[in-house]
C-alpha cells in the first residue's frame, strides 16, 4: 500500500526519453472529430464562437475545447437544496461561494503587470483532459513524432463536468487523480472548476472545499477535519457540524498533492473516521482518500506525474491527465482572446480602429508562424508558454511608458516564478532542494555549453554529460527520475528539424540563453580546481581554530613549537582562496563583455527585434522556418546575465531558491565598468548601440548607467526600427543623466508621432538631431515645433530630409523656427514643401537671428520662390548658405541667382554643379547627397535632374579653354554618368 520510488535503471537512454516524450499523451492532439470538423476551417475568433454556438446544444463536451462564456445562473434550486430548510446554512454556502470567487479572482502580480488577464468567471480556454489508467502511466509511451501528434485524434477526452461520471464498469467514482507536467494548466483548471461552482455551473456538488497541499504541509500539528475547515473557512462554522451526518454532496479539492509526504501503511497512518478527532493533516488526507473518513465525499487531487503512485490505485476511481493545448486551434484561440482584449493596448475603454488593426495584425502574424513553424507549435502545447508568448508580445508592442514597467529578463524570471514558486524537487527528501536550483545546475549547464559552442540542438551524449556526470548517491538518482518525469518536457523537447529528429532543443529558444545566464550568475560555472579548493577551504576553516588551541597546549609541554607556525601557514589558505574566488566576478564581467561586443554579431538586428522574429517569424521570402541558421547568435545571453543582477530579479530568484548576494552584484558591476566603457568609446554600429541601451535598462543600476551614458556622447541608431518600447528604453537610459547629447541619429527608424512624444525629453538635450526618412508628416511637425520653442531646447542642427512634411507641416515648422534661439542648421531636403511651403518658411526667417544654413533642395521650388528666398537670405544677419539644387529652377533663374550671389559676398547658393565657366565649389556636396539617396528618391525624377546637370557640365566645359578646368569638368561628368548607370 505504501509508495515506493521507481528509480531510473542503469544506463537509461536519453534517446528513449526523447521517444517517450515524443509520444507522451500531453503532446498528443486529442480533438474530437466533430470539433475538428467544426473549427478546423476557420481560426478567426468570431468564426469559432459561431461554431461553438451551433454545436453547443448537441455536443456538451465541446466546453473542454473552445471558448466558454458565462451562462446565466440556474433558474431553480435543486431537489437536495430544497431539502435544506435551514436558512442560515444556505446563507453560509452562498457566503462561501462569494468568498471563494473573490479569492480565486485575484491575479498574481505577473498578470496585473503584463496587461489583461482572463476573468475565469466569464471566459476561458480549457486545456485538453484525457482519461488514463495507472497501467498506461507506468508503461512506455508509444513512439510517435510531433508531426503525427498534430494529426492524431483521441476518444478518451473528458470534460471537467464529467470527471465524476460512472466509470467503464458502471461504478461510481469518488476519487479522481488529475496529473500533468509543469505548465500544462492543472492549477488554472482547478481555479476554473472552483469558479464554475461559485457561479452554480457545477450542479453535481452542493459544497466545494479546496485545500492547498502546500499550505497543509506547513504544519504537522494534530487538528480535526472540522477544525481544519473552519480554520480556513470561518463562515462554514455553522455548516461543518452537519458534514458526514447529512446527504450533502461535498467535493474536496486537494491541489498539489506532491507537496505532502503521504504514507498509506496502517503502521504509520492509523485509521480514523471521526472528523472531530485531531490528527496530522497528512493523516486527514490519507483517511479521506481511503474513504474511511467521510466516504460519501468526492475528492479531486492534482499532482505532478512523479507523485501519482503515492496513492494506491485501489483508492483511485479515475486517472486523468491534463495535456495542455494539444492542437494548434486551441493555441490560436488563446492568442486571439488574449491579444485582442479591449485593455490589451494599455488604455481603458475600447481600442481605436488603429489599435484594433494592430491587434488583429499581431494575431494574424502569430497564427501564420504557428502554421509554418512546427517547433513553435510544439512549444505552445504548454499553456504556460502560450502565456509567455502573449506576455512578451504585450511587452514588445504595447509598452510606451517611461521608464518601461518591465524588462525582458523580468518577464522570464516572473514566468518561472509562476510555474516554480516554492516548488521543491522531492518533498520526501530532507534536503528540500528547490526545483529551480536543480534546473539551474543541470539544464543551465546544458544551456551554457550550447551558448559557448554556439549550438541549439543537443545529442544523447550532451544530455548524459550534463545530467548524469555526478550520479553518485541514491538521492541523486531519485532527483533525476523526478526531473525526467515532471520537468524535462517544460524546458526541452525533441527537435522537429529535418535530419535532427534524434536531438533535443529548448522548448522556447530564448530560454536557453536565460538559463545559461542563470548558470553563470549563480556561480555554477566552476572548474575542478575551484570546486576542490572551495571544499578544502571550508574544511580547514571548520577545524583550524580547534586544532590551533590543541597545538598551543601541546607545544608548551613538548618541543614542537614549529607545529603552530606550520598550522598558522595552513590557516592562510581560506583567506587566500576567498581573495582568489573574487576573480569570479572578473570572469563574469569578461564573459559579458566578450559576448556583448562580438564583431561577428555587429550587423545582426537588435535583440528585441530578434525576440520579435523568434515569435512572429520573418515576413517575406525566407528559408524553411525549422531550418537552423548558418550561425547561431546568442546576443541575449549577456543581457540576461546582467538583468539577473537587478534587485527585482534577485528578489524573485531568492523566492525560487536561487539567491544572489549584494556583494556579488557590487563586485561584478565594478569589474564591468572598465571593460564596457573601453568598448563604448571605440564606437559601435547602430544595432549594437541599441543592444547596449537594452543592456543598461535590464541592469537597472543607476550609477553604472550614468557612467556608461556619459561615455556615449554620440548615439547612432540609424536603420534601427524604433518601436515605442525602444524609444522608452532610450528615453529612460539617457534620462539617467542630465548632460547634453552631442549627436543623435534616428534616420530611417520608422518613427511616428507617439515615438517623438516619448523621446521629447531626450530630443531637447541633443545638439545634432537627425530624423531623415521616417515618414514624418504634419502631425509630427507639431511635436518638432514644440521642441524648437521649448526654453531648454539645445538643438543646433536639425535634419528632416526625406519626410513628407508638406505645406501644412512647413507652417508648424516656421512657427518653431521663428521662436527658436539654438538652431544653426536646418535641412528640409526632399520634404514635399512646394512653393507655398518654402514661402511660409521664408516669411518667418526674419524672426530668427541665429540660423546659418538652410536646405530646401528637391522641393519643386520654381524661380520666383527661389529668388524671394535668396533675397530674404541676403538681409539675414547670420544665414550664409542655401541649398536649392534639384528644384524646378530655369536657366534664367539660375543666372539671376548667380548674379545675386555676386552682389552679396558670403552668400552661397547651391543650385548647379557649375558656376559660369568653372566647376562649383560645392559640387561634391551636391553629388554626395544625391548618391546617398539614390535608392529612396524617385528614379525617373533623379534621372531627369542628373541629365540636366550633365548637360550643364558639358555646356560649361565647351565654353572654357582652360585645360585644367576642362579636366575638372570631365571628372565631375564621369561621376554623374556613374550615378546614371546605377539608376539603370
């Protein structure tokens, strides 16, 4: 009757575990054929709900597979409730319903922080539940591949409503054991079951009493069942005396039975049928399951697979397994409901049309990637990973506050807390090693080895090296067996990549980098000498003082004065080893610097963009999604490493049994400063600059960030896709200091009005601000106007080239120019101003007494407007250069402008490449601008203007007889011809 641990056999094959994992029931699709027919055609949320309504009348089991909306409460009381004449008793039950509903509606911080969550009393997506048997649990699983599982069907599915139906032999079921690996949704199902009862959607039971086995395990003090119930639920004190004496249909829920050390042997747990008799809580649970105490009560137990056998099978009426989302239809439904909620965008009230479109596009991209990327679909079999995907997307797309309320490291740390908080690997082992600590030592080592060797798939030999290298004790074998049964599939899964079917990959690829970072910061990365030295140091420290006292006494009697001297030398070893051990912090800092600034990763996308692509895929032509890239990039590894050192993440890790000391953080930060600042000053490409900003944001260390940002005087983020989240990170990190930024380049960054608003405090402090090629329109010009009019504006160079500002935008900019005192150079090149826009700017120039250079080239300006502008420039006290090339200026206009320049020395007007019979002094400036914009400007129009420049060069060359001037003309002509050739 007792539980006996089943140990792994010697030489257990990791390949066999892979095969067992591939065919594990929790990975097998179990959709009812009618349901598959009903929802396989269209995955859109509305369509699924229509199918649900159409089938609900004839198919009650559909509840377990699709969205559930809250039905109205039962209109009439049940017969047994009518028999309850005692009004106070009925009121106690209703109070109990309300109390449980309020308690189970409370969401953890992770849900409140990361956006909207499901209200379990109104809408929910249930994972699939499958009826099994103890024999099936103990025997090896069939050898199925994940691809076959997606197509497989199973007739053993069962809904929550039918768990206590008669079994196959027609016998009543009183005890149900519900099991599942970590992350499959056991706890959420129990919460849903409680909420169903609270809203009278579980008519089978008149009273439901849930217990947390973690709570029960905190005390072994004897207590009666009735006292235990009133202790947890005081409002049931009037009802409890009648339990066991009336025909109440009672359901006990025992959540997390693996936390209790149960013993069904009579020699250790006596029989007890009296609910008033004080006995240990574990004995109460045993007697309830034996049906010796309150035999009429129904009981549902949740547990991890390794603890299923703690309850003898003769006391179990039905085994059910929670299998997660074993079909991509359920995954898509979950994502649709989660990401399209009204509050998902972070504002109250219904979303705007633009926000709703953004949500729909997000779900559509995710759905397409699920269809074409089998590895992601395999990962999302676990509802907890679906939650992680939604939370990450919410962070990436709907964060716009400064500073961002969360970090990427914080999301993954909180995700692990949701799944492993308070979990110990084996509650029967006195060591009580935390599950997360064991994962960090074993899976973390595997992850770190993969990062160092730049690989993501692992062979059987890799698994054996990381998990079985130190199997020396019986307890270690027990730990490995439990890990394989309960946790392995949470982190690792068989690869679906062609040619690598016999290898494992991390269920979520980013988790490999997170666990590798955790392995490093916890100090698990040690050489053999480090481990031996630490053990010797601890031993010497423990015995040194006692031996020193004994030797001092003996040395006074015997001539052995040399011995204390020798032993004092030995005592130096612990102090020396402590100093030597401090070099671990230097090692961590060096590892982070080396991984952070790898030159081969310089031209990759920034890490947030990589994270986004890993979830949503890459749009456009690409290799097969399950094909590995030519070279793996692990750029999140150093960012996770430093993120884990932040105060908040260390606090969470401490709850998971993985403490990191404050001293370790301080020493590591000191070691990092020198290495990082040296790299920063050498200059970095734009994606690496963004990664550095993310690195500083994840660290959450103000002093370190301040010193690093002060070394980053020029910030070049051109071509980086700046989302509101990245803008928030930039504003938060740069906002850590008050110094001015010499130059900020945000060209071709997909900025919009919202991004400009987020960045406003940073833009104020920039001396040179580059905003070209961002698609900024008139609304953005309002923000730029406010920026220029701000009393603290430090911008002296502003480049807005290649933005469709239009005439309306020019009006806002002109207001800003008129009231600004810092601006010296303004580029409005190719901004669709037209004559009216340039005229508006011209009218406001007189009010600005500081501008030195104005570029309005390529704006369809004609002769009259150009002449008026130059006339105004001549009267301006500081403006000395005007760019007017690539405009609609005639030859006569050119001559007039050239004459005006002669009349007013010092005014430089850039129109053509020639000046009479000579080459213009600024021909290279004009051609360099054209060369940079060949790929984005209208090809036909550029070709037309280059042709005009070429004709002008040839005409001027023919007019001169100076051979040196002819040579200069020919040289410039050749460059123009090369540009025309590129356009072809």
